[in-house]
């Protein structure tokens, strides 16, 4: 296959992906004004439902603008040999492959982030502000950007440098060493993310003694689940939207509650949400997702190893001097359809796991407080309660609110 043919395949993949996404978005938008099914008609009153419809429509229109801009920027970069230009800048600084790759990706990633920052700013300080969600200050917004860049440089740059070094010393067998590295990193981050990374962005405090902690502890004992680490995170510093999540395993397992969740829900509802999270742990969903992620990473790296040495990959992006980092970009663009398929499969598993976790909460605690908590959380985030089935199939990692309520009432 010639470099020219590969170039047009890449262009085709990008355009087809955009068209499919916009088609699904349009299908979904047609259902924004649907009447609510009777099982969830009590989520919104008339004014609140109008507000949710306005929010969905605003986000939809803004999404068209941002995705179109991203498409035009990507195509322009490809057609105008942008990768060749950035590669030449990197090569003017150093002749060492690792340094060249780090400079190349640094320019691409940070440059892309800078270009898209106005859209992110508008989304946060105009759209989210307009609908009463935003609590982020401008200082926090830009500090988050800076911290994100530093993490990308330290962690992303470190991993990339090691992978290229593995390639230099072992050739096409680099994928085994890279897989081992990514596996260790993934397990480590699953274990210690909340301890090491979250504090860089949020304040976490142990849930104080009181009736809620007692209820949580009592529930945990009834299901034989050791839960000593319960934290509250200051999610309200950025948004009014609420959340809770389970992280880590072994001695590092912990539950984190957003302070917004604490203010939105009653104690019984919070315990029901935690029962759902415990269900994920008991049903081995966390281990399944971790192992699946590791296996998919191994598969991707193996396929990468089959093609990365082929100079056609670099040539397809207009770069005459073949290199690992240019080949990696081309491979990522070509691999996108496979990533979509694996993403769809993982979403199928994820939606099934949500039903299982709901069933666990229903059987070990109570269904009703989980139902009311889901309704409150949907209301407070102005969720779309009538999404198109095709959109759900392609994009949702959770079943819809209606589907979950029907399941909980069985």
C-alpha cells in the first residue's frame, strides 16, 4: 500500500467518524422534547423540564461548533503537512529520537490544548454558568490546565520515553516491555490514584463521625465488606453536579463522596448509592475492567509492533524521515475504527454491570432509596431522560434512568 493511499484512508476514517457522530447527535436531538414516560415524569416539573430541554439544545449546538472546528483543524493540519512542520522543529533542537519525540508530542498536545481552551472556557463560564452548574473560578480553571500539562509532561513524557527506549533496544519486541510498563503503571494508578493524584486537584477529608457514617458502616458489616476509608471530596469548587466513586482495591480500597452528593441526597439514598458501588466490587467488575484494559492495551501494542517499522506510516503523514513518534500518530488515526468497536463492547459490559450493581443494592439494601437518588441526581444535572436508543448503544456506559428504574422495580 502506498503512502498516498494510506493518507486518503486516514482522511476517510476521520470524515466518516465525524459524519456518524453528527448523525447520532441529530437523532438524539430529535428526542429532546419527547414526553416523559410515567415512571420518570416526576423527575422534573414543567419549568425544570423546559430548563433541561434548553440545556440539552444549547449543549448540542455548541457540540456541533466544537466538533466541526476540531474536524477542520485536523484536516487542515494533515493537508498542510503540519506533522512534517512540527517534526522539523523538534529535529532542529536535537538529533536524539527520544528528545525529538518528547518535543514533538509536547508541541502537538499543548498546542492543541491551547487552541481548544477558548471552547472549554466558554463551556464552563458561559453555558454551565447560565444553567447554574459552574462553581469554578478562573484561577481554578487555569491552575487545572497548568497541573494537567505538568502531569502530561512528567507521566506521559516519562512513559513515552521509556517505550521509545524499549523500541531502540529490542526492535519489534518492544511491545512486550511496553505492555509490562503500562500494566504496572495501570495497576499502580488504580491502587493509588485517589491518594496521589486527586489531592493535586481536590481536597479530600474523611467522612466525619455521625449518623451517615454509622449507617454506611452498619450496611458494610451486613454484606461482609470492610470499608474503613470513606472520604468526602470538595466537588462543589467546580460544579454543582454530584457524584460518588469507588477506587483502589485491597488495603487501598475507598469510597469517595462528592460534597454535592451529601447535600443533594438523604442518608438512606447515599447508603443505597454506596451499596451500588459495593456491588461493583463484590461482582468483580473493577477487576474485570482492569484486566480488560490491560489485555486491550497489550493487543493494541502488539498490532502497533507489526506496523511501526514500516516507513509508509510516517510517509502517509507527509514526513520523509520515518520515526517511531510519527508512525505512532498515523497508527493511532488508522486504529480508530478498532478502538470504536472495542469501546462499544466495553460499553455493553459496563451497562450490564450497572444492572448487576443495582440488583446487588436492591437485594442487600433497598431499591426505593436508590430509585429516588437516581431521580434526584438526574434532575440536578438536567440529564437527558429520553435519549435515542442508537445514541445510547454507541455512547452510554450506563443504562438510561428509565431502564434502571424498570430494572429496580422488578
